[in-house]
């Protein structure tokens, strides 16, 4: 497994691989890797001759300095896991390498980044788009892989890819869950032993909401039910629950307005912010 911390030698290495006709899969991550990331790597390996995993905690997508400071950093164990998984290349730059000068670029995705995560984390998706565009330009992958848990992010990166004509294929890989249903996330590492079992409440709320929608309940009634389920513990707070169209992220007043609706939820267990989603079909 090759490890690169600088852009120039990575690009030189990948250019040589492309000259031999190899296809390249990219899995962008912020580290603190878990089985969900492994699934992305394995999917890429099955579909490409070379797989690159980037590990970079991108500061421009954090609108909370404390969150950035406390984000898990586990590079040594991450690289060990990637080697065991059979990843070919790891790219783990520092901030100076990725942002040699303070960036003044920003992205506006219209309605896509004004709801849900975009509403509660202003500037977040502009930062995501900036670093993903950098990674796409550096790696020039044939295909790129993202987890379904961050569905709004995937929708935005899809638009970014289309608008800037990156000429690659995007894949959204289904969310992996723990045995009790908790969506796998790097942020789960920050949950205390007492908080961890409480965190499944968001998954339970999605299951209940899906059942209620199947029985013809209105969006308003389902939102009320979700809030009651989530906020039974004073340590847990619901930030949002929305039923949206999975393609354009339009918030739905009636789930029948969309051919493929998705439910998205976010909230806090203590100070740890978690997100999840579930399709209604």
C-alpha cells in the first residue's frame, strides 16, 4: 500500500497508473474509519484496478470550531485497517498541502443546500464541495464512492460533478448499521458508554415514521410522533426530521408528492450530533 502526504508525488504516481490503462476508484474520508468505510473500499476494489482512500479532516466544512477540534483523529489505526482491507493508495495531506492560501471560493447549490444540514450548518456544503472538487482534480478518479448516510451530501456532490463535468461515475453505497440499528459513523467514537445505547433512538424514530407513513399518516402527524420518540430523554434533542424528495431534496408536505421519498433526521446525544436517513420505498 502506497501512502502519500503530498499532492505532486501522488499525481505523478496515479498518472503512471493511468498510462497503463488502470481504472481508479476514490473513497474520500475524514478518517476514524469503520466497517462502513471498509464497505466503500471493498466496493471500489471490486469495480476498479486501483483504489485510493483519502484521509483528511477538512476545516472548511466545519461551522463549529469545537466540533473540528474534537473530531476523532486515528490515522495510525486507519492506515492499518486500510492495508488489511487491501486498499492500494492512501492520501493523507495536512492543511498546508490542501490550502496553501486561505480560500475565498464558495459554492451555492440553490435549494439543495438550504434545507436540513444546510439550514443548520451554514457554509458546510460549500466547504464539502470545495474539498471534494480538490480531491477530484488531484486524483482524477474513474469512479468515486460515498456513503448513503450523508444523503444530502451525496445529492450535492452529484450536482457538483455534473455542473463541473468531472467525467467520473458516482456511487452511493447503502448505510451500514450496528447490530442494534445505529448508523455507523466516525462520530460514534465520541459517545460515552452511557450515551451509546441512547443513540439508537434516531433509528427507532425512522422505523416508526416509516410505519406511520405506510398507514397513511400525514407528514405533520409523523413529525409530532418522531419528536415525542426522540425527546423522551433530556440528554437527547431533535434538530430536524424531514420527508424529502431524494433527488431534489424538496421538503414534502405529502410523501405521495415524490416517486422516491427519503426521511432525514438529525439530533444530539449530549453534545454529539448524529444524522441518519431511510428511504420510504
